[in-house]
């Protein structure tokens, strides 16, 4: 679910907006941030 939202959003928003979103998720779960970073780098 989270990956699907990120993949659809990252195409439309600017990299800085993605960075802010990553910071928001980092406050909630550091492991989620790590997974999202790997997902973004691979795409």
C-alpha cells in the first residue's frame, strides 16, 4: 500500500517533496524510511 502510493506520487511531485515525505515517515518508523529509500533508488 505504502509503496504503491509512493510510486504514484514520486512521479508527479518534486524530489524535495519526496524528501519531506520521507522525513515524515522517518518520524514514524525508521525501518519504513530505509525500505522506501531502497525502493526509490531502485526505481
